[in-house]
């Protein structure tokens, strides 16, 4: 079994935040592959799903971002899921908007959700980095991350999360390069590149 974790903060006040794009991705995967709604479990909301013939537990921690590791650890221990089979979807400042990269391990780049998971479980899990762009100055980061996606950003957010859900079977089977490629092709087909933010910094 694999564990797909979307990172975000619970509550309606946070639901549209850039920091919650991990939640948005897992919600789309649940809608595409799940046969029932996410329900309260493991200090979060969880759902077992068959994704491309693979058993996957979808999880949205409700512990708030900086305690995400508690929910992830509880679920992983219950199902005896190896660290290498944990896939975490999270916002990434150092990628341009609508960009996606998959990697295993690495630094946490100041991301409190990743820091919490790494502190409690270790660092060698898979990260699906979802670009939200950088506002350009360090002092603007907090407001950018906890600000809602603008109306003009919604098309690429929807296209990105739709492509993630459609191709989640590749990720469930362990084909991270194939998954990443299919998502990029889907965004290109939709005519979506990387909408620039004022002063945004592309990277990664």
C-alpha cells in the first residue's frame, strides 16, 4: 500500500490558500478514484482507494500544517507503510506556478509540513512539488502562501490538479517520471504554461 498525503490547513478560512494546494490535489484524486467520501481518521480525513490496481490511502491531516507528521505517522504505522511508499503533495515556492516536480528526500525549504513529517518519520519520502511561485521578496512570502489563489490563477490550479488526479495511477505504480511527464503534457495540451507573478522567481 502507498500513502498519498495532501498538505494544507483545515477549515473554510484556509480552503482557497496557496498553502492548501496539496489538499486540493488529494481532493481531486479522491473524486476521481474513490468510491466514498473522505472520513475522519488518523487525525485527519482519509480514504482507501484502488488506483490503477494499487491500494492507496489518501490522507489530509487536520492537525494544521506544522503538525502534519503526527497524522502521517499514525496512518503509516497502522498500515505498516514504508517511508519510500509515502507520497506528499505540497506547495512549492521555488517552482513557477503550474509547474510540478517529483523527488525523493531533499531539504524542506522552510516548509513546516515537510519539516514535521521529516522530524517524526525521516526524510526519504516522495515529494510532489506543486509550484505556486515566489512573490519576489522574503517579507511577502507569508502573505503569499496564506493568501487565496486569485481568480486568474484558478484555470491552471484546476488544470494541474485535474491532471494529477487523471494520472495518479502512474504514481501509485511507482512510475514517478511517467506521472510527471503526463501531467506536463496535459498542461501543455490545455495551453497552460507558467503564468508569471509580479516579481516571481522561477526555479527548481
